[in-house]
C-alpha cells in the first residue's frame, strides 16, 4: 500500500506560513506559487531553494556584476545612508511621455539640483559659447539686497560682437561725461 505524505500547504498566492504554524525543520508548500518553506531552529521562516530565496543583498555581498538593465516599474531607488533612521534619499522619476536618457558625466562631484543651487560656488571654466534666449545676466553684488546690476541686450537686427579690451579698468557708460570726452574727444 502506498503512503501519501502531504505537507502543510496553501493555495493563496504569495502566502508564506507563519513561524507559529511550523515546527523547526518542518516543510510547508504554497501550491499556487510552487514554493517550499521551512522554519529554522532560530524561529525564522525561509523559502527553500528557488529564485525567491536570493535577495539583492545576497547578490551584492557576493560581488556579482550584471550587464543587464535594471527595470523598476513604478518603484524608486531609496538610499538609507550610513545611519538607519527616519531620513532617506529617494531617486524617483516623473511619468515619462517619451523615452528619456540621463547620462552621468565621467567626473566626480556633487549633482546640481534646484535645492542646492545656492551652495554651488563654482561651475568651472566655460569652454564653449552660451546662448541666452530672452534672458539676462544679473549680478547681486557682495550684499544681497534689492539692488542688482543687470546685463541685457536690445533685440538685435543683425549679428553683433562686443569685444572687451585686454586690460583691467572700468567700462565707460553712455551718460558718463568724463569717459565720453576721453573716448570721443567731446
């Protein structure tokens, strides 16, 4: 006569047996998921075998590397930091309406965001032209107050070039009588 052995089982998807429902070393099965579980002598319920028993921590602890893309469907990357506390940094994405690519530069440094613009003290050296469309350059000065100097341009009717001289000094302005008389002999 054949003896049938039936494990504790569930047909509810994703249901994992509780520690109180198993003895140490006893097996249970989720028939719908095709997964087996056991309880350790320490009282922890573990999945036996299968991909579900591998965590991302297991992969990184073993120094694994992948050449495959990581796709997060509606999920974020959450960074805890060195201290496990109530504060995390979450990298999220707005719902895209087209394929987008953000390329991280091949340099070290701090990312610039709308939240840390005032902390940026240097952007390095410009090595190409900057085009400002309908924008001004505004200088605050050493005192942050209601007074600024704005560098602007009248809408050009042709290509124009203004060359600053290769010397130190003060730029003369229209209305400065002394500078005007020196430059134009008036």
